C-alpha cells in the first residue's frame, strides 16, 4: 500500500470514467460518508443537497447503503431516495432477509453498561446484532478510548473495530461490510462496484474484491487503507455524486 490517491483529481478521471461507464453498483456507508459526523448518532442528518443528488444518482445507477446502524434506523434515514438494498449492523442485517437477534450482543451490552458506568460522556448503543460504545461526548476522547479498549477486548468472541469516536463490537463469526458488498453485487447482477466509506469498519469492504472489480474510496487520505482512492473530506461527497451523474448524462 502506497497511500490513497485523490479520486476527484485530474489524474484519476479515467479510472472513475471507466467504472461509471461499466455495469457498476454504487455502495455507500452513511455516517461520515453521506452524512457529516454529528455529536450524537440520532442527530446525524443527510444534508438536503446530498439527498437531492442521491435521488438523481439512483436514476442512473443501482445503489446500496451499507451502514453500521441498525437496519430500521438506517432505512428511515435513506428512505425515498431509490436505494435498492440497505444493509445495517455492518452487514449483519439486510433489507432482503430476516436475521436472528443475538443474545450474545445483549449480554455484552448489559456487562458494558455496568463496567463503563463511571466514564463521563460514554454510552452503549445496543443495535441487536452489533453494539457501539460512543465516546464523542467524553471530555478527553483519546484517554477515554484507552480506558474503553481493554474492557471491550475482554468480551468473549468479540471483534473490535474502532470508528469515528465509537468502538464497534461485532460477533467474531458474523458478516461484515465486505460480505455485504459481495452480496449486494450478486443481488444487483452488477460485475463492478464503487464503494465509499470513512472508517475502519469500511476496510472489510475495501478489501473484499480485487481492484479491477472494486473502486474503493476512503473519506480522507490514508496511508494504510485497502482503498486505492480517497475523497479529501466528507463534504466532497456532493462533488463525487455530481461527477457520477455527469458521467452518465453527458
Ligand atoms: Mg462511517
């Protein structure tokens, strides 16, 4: 890995064009990608301009959303856009199938609410199939993270993935965003995908397919991502969406 390249830079126009003109599926993460990161999970909103662009994108491309949020939560946030399939809980839940609730996740939640009770600004979100420990409201984010990590790593059969001011806990043997992306390709009948995501939970998707099949775009430049490309920041998403529309309407 030699670091990501700016997908909206002039030298990357050809690769974006070639994907846009193929039978491509567009797949997006939500928080930090389509929607700016907000102080609390409830307050994250899709900006109206982004929503309008997504409606136009959906008229030209098959599109899916793959989020760490619970399926009901993310479904309400991206309703009436034209998204073909929605995956929640990092791919552990999806709009085309039923999944069984995880007793293990509830147990983790009970245990952590007790163990983390003394940490200010920390709250545990039980999403039935996975769990997030949020610490954005803690007075010292880095120090709080260092207190949370040893505790969550002791849970049985847990996979710990750090996100934007949240620690995500997934069952070790479950699906992930990479599994979701491959399933979305099968469902859509597409042979290529463009996937855009902003944090380490998206790395499963960036690494899920070979580069000739997947154009991976991480929000924010990265030296270590499996994505080959990046957007400068979350607020560049509208420019990417507009470019994708232009490439199919020019
Ligand atoms: Mg995200």
